[in-house]
């Protein structure tokens, strides 16, 4: 195998890992946002319950004041009963007292409704406070885990970029540009292994002459698949990239049509 192909294979192995690492890094902000959204939703539910609780307390005060105001009117009307001079005036006051007492009953009913509602909202506030505390605790643990994974992945990215900076200069600049154009079209896979005279990436048959040249020691020409345009190689001596020694799958196992 030509030395330049070995460098390209190692470069491709690094680039594929970089694609995978970038994909993982792109997920962490979404995971953190989702965790924060859970806290925000729990906090909004608590705020909603507290607002309802506050409104209920205001209504209770309002109806309580209504009750006292109507009771005060009843007291005044009853005091006036002893001062009236005619039956007509007495009947009028009696009617006003009855009307005021009816309003007292209505206000007391509304007050009772608000007291019941207030108890329910008190219960909801306590439940929402408990739920928020539980969500916050869970999210703190979740964020710590996500951020630790994010940091480790960022370190992995730095290491891979350092490795790539060592490998890329070993490939001629024009060939490197050519490799990058092909890789961009095929999800990072610019090279394809040939097995049984077949491109393992797209399944196309390779011309016998090209296959023979790929196997010939000292061959310098690069051959491309006529269907997918990837650079072809025969993996009789395919190198194991430095990354593969760390437990990574061999490049030839990657498959991307």
C-alpha cells in the first residue's frame, strides 16, 4: 500500500471520530436546556399556585369586609327602629334589615367558598414546592453528570485535533483538498476498501486492471470507484491508526454509502 494511502486512512479514522465527537458535543446543550426546562416548568407551576392562593386571600378579605359592612348596616337599621314614628317607616327599616341580612348570607357563602378554595391552594402550593425541590435536586445531579461528560468529550476533541494536526501535513496539500471534497459528499468516508474486486462502500465492481494495480507493490497511481468516486485501496497491509490501539473499531468496519 502506498504510504500516502496509509496517511489518508489514518486521517479518515481521525476525521470519522471527530465527526462522532462533534455530534456528541452538539447534544449536551440540548440536554442541559431540557433539564433547565423541567425546573422552569416546576417553578411556573409553583408560581401559578401561589398566584391563585394570593388571589383567593384577596377575595376572602373582600367578602369578609362585605360581611362586616352589611352587619354594620343591620346594626344601624335596628338602632333606627326605636326612633321611627310611623308604621310605614318601621316596615321600610324592617325590609332594609332583611335585605342586608340576605346580603350577609350571600357574602358569608362566598367567603366560605373562598376559604375552601384557599385550603385547596395551600395544599397545591405545598405540593408544588415539594415537586420543585425534587426536580431541582434531580436536575442538579443530572447537570453534573452531563457537564462531566461534556468536559471529557471536549478533552477528547482536543486530543483528536492534536493527532490530526500531526497526520494531515503528511498528505500533499492538493490530495488533502481532494480527500476533503470526497469526504464531504460521503459523511466523512473518502476511502473505500476493495474486497473481491468490489467497492465495499457502494458495491460497485472494480475493473480488473485497476484491481491488479491496487495490489501491485510500488504502484503510485490512485484509483477511484467509478460509482461513488471514493479513493480505493486494498487492505492487505492496512495500518491500525494510533486511535485504534485505544480500543476503536478498525476503519474498514465503517460503512457509509
